[in-house]
C-alpha cells in the first residue's frame, strides 16, 4: 500500500497533544520529579527540532508563534559564567539552580522561533549552549531516545564537573542545571502558545529610536545573543566595542505587538 500523508487536521491534533504532554510533565516536575525533564525534552524535540530527514510539527504547521524569552540580555563582557534562565538558591540542602518562572527579568522580550531556539542560555567560558543544544542533548542522549555510556566533554563539564562555577563549601551543586533550564523552556512555550491563542486582534507598532541586533557566538552563525546600542548601558568603551566587533551581527527591529488588550515587546528581523 502507498504511504499515507498526514492531513493538516492530524498535525494540529498532534500539536495540541504535545502541549497537553508538556502541561502534564510540568505538573510532575513541579512535584519534585525532576527527571521528568527528560520527557519534557522529548516533547520539545518533537515539537521543534528539524533534521535532514524529518521536520518538526511546528515547521510542518507553518506556525508563526512569537516566543517568550525568560532570559535577561546576555553580556559578552561578563568574566564569569552565565546561566540565563536560572537563579541560584541557598538552602539547608546546599546550593541549587532554580528555574526563573515568576517575573524572571525586568524586561521580557518575544522573538521569532529561530532567534529564540538558538539564543544562548549557558556560557561557561569554554562553551556556549542554546535552548536547542540543551533540549536535543537531553532528548537524544540523556535517557530520552538513548542513554549513552559517554557524555561529550562540553556537556560533562556543565553537569558533572561544574563548569558554571557555582558550588557549596564542599565544591558541589545539588542539581542538574540542564533539567532546570528545560523546565523554563517548557513554560516559555506554554506561555507563548497561550498568548497566540489569547486574541485574533493583532497589531504591531515599531518602536522608534531603538536599535537592536543579534550577535553570533559561533562560526556557523547559529548560537546568538541579543544586543542593543540604545537599550543596553554597556558596550560604549573602546575595549567593549572591540569585544563586540568579534561577533558577526544581524539587524533586528523592536516592536510593540498587541494581542487584543495585551502588549509585548517583540524583536524581529
């Protein structure tokens, strides 16, 4: 018999099912079952990850959702590591990473998918990691599709050898930063989908006199961070300008985007 091509209705039904899976896994994670992050990563991979042989549900649906970023704006001038979606908490159990979920930053931005998916969320000063990097690694190699015998060096540094540099008096950290970040990514997706469904009334208004761009942290121009010469109070010294100039840039524009009576700041090409 011939191959069967899925209909649009089936893709929409599966997308809705993945959203339900995310919500269920979030509930389990929040009850203390942090290994549920592996299942969250699997769901996110199905929703968003493209390969040479397969395309994500998001791409096949030609979705045009804008994505909430709980990350503050990354600074390439930091001399210490960055963990953009997390906070650090000290308790009787030691030091741990915690997901930034409630009012995570002073100023929230929304992005098109590629800028959001490939935005840097960890920088241990040896390697940088995007949302895509973390989701795909956990889904493919950390017990999702496979549980590999060996952990690649850059991921081992992050989760085994504590390359982010946060530790208690014994030199240890009590949880896995990748799992905590995945919890935040799942929430960003849920919040973004809810905004998309909030109202069919849409309007975008460009914000004048704001200059934004993305800068690429790798030679392949994939992993990136957002920068602004008008809205960030850094980058004006000659040394900082020299550092910034090392990263290729792509221009962006800042908009107010309205969904009915809700307004968000949206950075787009």
